[in-house]
């Protein structure tokens, strides 16, 4: 049985991945451990080289799944040094102390959003600090001695009590409280359920594949349409959702507009099919 170190274990994707890998030997690492999490967990700040070195030396993982990142896009724009420290130096610290199986989760924000959905061969051109730091991290992984897989995804969502960073949590909570919300109708992606992405990561670990891959849900749509699908599935009032364009939000960081990721390569190499969005929403609703 492989020994698996997961960084960023307590975010929405890390929580789903730990559930999927519950029968494996896992060390769940995070900068802060939630009070309800005790067994098989360790505090790990990936920006601290000594802490990283000691954790890897002590646990001796066969696989590292690197989820930890500063993902607040506007926060990265506002604090570029912190974003670089976490997303680049943090990745470098792990790679400096490890040469085994390394799975790095990246993002469609390495593209400019001018002509998505994107394949692995398309040219990168990040337009935000977040996108640039994640691309720098990718470069470090590719230059390393590790047996690496870079897995880019986009609009990763879940529906969990503890992790409120998800777009879906925000939509459902707002509509249940009869709060009107505005959602952009000019950002296009193929949203990816954390449970589905966790299953893909698990399959990556089970197969001897190497290199750069894209994965996202089957359906390409804009955020407003996604919010409407959530409302319909949860039997909430979709008239509370109003469309808005991205420019009207005056956000600090630029967003890729016509984005999304084409999953054909990983579908072929792993023998999987991208999950339809409605199927994911139905499964979430049945469990809620």
C-alpha cells in the first residue's frame, strides 16, 4: 500500500480526496488542522523549508498530492509576494525534498480565456498573479526529478458544511435565505465536482501515466447558467439570480472569460468519461 501525503487536505478538494482514499495510508497535512480532525493529520506550512523537510523525512511518502495553494484570485493580485511564497516557493520546498510520485493540481487560469475550452497543447498566457504563480509551480514540477503528473481543472465545486469557498455553497445558501444574487454570464467553464476530481486523482495514482493532463466536467456553460442549474436541482427560486457581466464587478484580477478544459486525453489514458454536470448535481442533492 502506498503512503500518500496530501497537502491542503482540509479544503473542499482535499476533504473529498481523503474520503475517496479512506482505505489508503494517508498523512493529511494542512497549515491549520480543524478541531474535529485528529487522526492521521499534521500541521504543515509548505512555505517553511525545515517543516517540509522534517515532515517528508518522518513520513517517507511514496506519493505527494499537492493541493495546497493560495487560490483567492483577488487576494493574490493584492498580495503577490504572499501568492508567490505559497504557490511557487511552497511547491519548490516539496520538490527539493522528494523525488517520488508527485501530483500537482493546477488551473485553467494559466490561460488568458480568449479561445477556450483548452487542450494540453494550447499556449499558456496567464493574465493574473494567481495564474502566473500556478504556472511557475508547473514549471518547477516539470523541471524536477519527480515522477510527476500536472492535472489542471476549473471551477471546482462541492457542497460541504465546513468548506464554504465553493460557488455552489454560496448559491444554495443565498437562495435558501431568499437573497438575490448576481452571477456573471460571460465566464465560460466546465465545472468540476470535487468528488469526481478526487476519483480522477485516485485513478491517476493507480495508473502509470506521466505528464500534463486536463480534467473538467462534461458540460461547458457560463456561471449564470450553472447557478440556474443549481437552483432548479435544489428546487429553489431561480428568479432570485440576476445576470451581470464580469467588467461590471470591477474585480482586482482579470478573469479568463472563454475558458474551460478539454478532458479527452485523460479520458483515453485512464478509460474514464467526464461526468455530466446534471448527474453530479443530482447526486449531491440526493446526499444533502
